[in-house]
C-alpha cells in the first residue's frame, strides 16, 4: 500500500509512437507490468510511478519537474516522429479511509487506499484522454484543410490543386486514419479489471469523467466525414485525368485527320 495522501498525475503526448520493446530492454529497471504496447513502472525509491504507451504517451505520478524533463529527454531516443503540440492533462489521486470505494471528480479521484492497481487504472484513463485529444487535433486539421478544397469546388466547380499535391493530401489523410485505426486498442479495458469489481467500477467512472467513449464516437464520426471528402477528391481527380485523356485522344485523332488530308 502507498501511504502518500495525494499523488499528482501528469500525462503528455510526446511522439506518434514509442519503441516499447527496445525501451524495455535498455531502461535498466524491471517493469511492474508490461506488454508489447505498454509499460508500467513502480519506482519504490521515491514512490514514483511511470506509465508508457506505444502510441506516444507518457504518464507520470509523483515526478518533479526536473525528473520529468530528464526522462522526456531520455525517452525521445525511442520515439518515432516527435509531436510538436502542447498536449497534456493533470489529475490527482487523494486518499480518504472513510469512504467505501472511490469518488471520481473532474480534477481528482478520492480512494480509500492507493495501490499500484488503482494507479494503473487512473493513469491509463488519463493517457487515453491525451491520446484522444491528439487524434482530435489531427482530424480537426484534416477537416479544416479539406474545407478549402470543398469551398473551391462550390465556387469554381473545380480544384486548382495539382495532382501531386492532391495525392500528398490523400496520403496524409490515409496515414492519420491508419494511425488511429492501429491504436484503437487504447480504448480496451485492461485485464486487471476483469476479475475485480471495484477496479472495474473505478475504470467505468473514470471513462465517464473523461468522456472517453463519447469522444471516440465523435472521432469516428469525423473520420467518416474525412473518408467522404477523400472519396470526393479521388473522384474529382479521376474525372480530371479522364478528361485529359479524352482531350489527348481528340487531339491525336485531329492530327491524324489533318496529316491524312495533307498527304491526299
């Protein structure tokens, strides 16, 4: 059991991904628990806790500013594509032995005792919330950029963007979509809640507090809009290419007729 009355938790989106396997092998500290996609460390020397997710999120518990900065610099060596966005969330865990189980509030959760399992559930949900915020930012950017092309279609009836730039945009959309789809497991419940009703209740209440499921549904809806836009732009590109080919064929036929007329 952890005796600390209040634990401050901070989650940050550092990169698009972490190499969990390499990090685990080279970190030099045995993980309290871990899989191929996440690592949870209980550092007993200073009662610090660390949760690392392969989708680029780190969650700190009981870390000082200096300790956080030092670890962030270290883990960047295992990062793929650093995220240049100020994405973070703070939360607290407080203890009150007089309550029966858990009380979840907007900025903190009160528990009757703090242990690594409780910490994992709280840190997991904060990490999920930050990851969702990152994907929300990405999808917002894609929808905003697509509005420019849609407005042009409305006003001019065509797209002035070049084929290469349009293909780059389509590639960017597909890359973001695939990244989100690859990390959909972030919404899965951890194994430790399956056989523990108290932890399962805490997990559900935290998901509700951070609006995890509604935000995911909204994200899925935005992805649908982006896919529709992508299909539209692809169709416009195909029509434009077909029109070019038709003109090429017409010009070649005209040249053939002119040449035949000259020789006759």
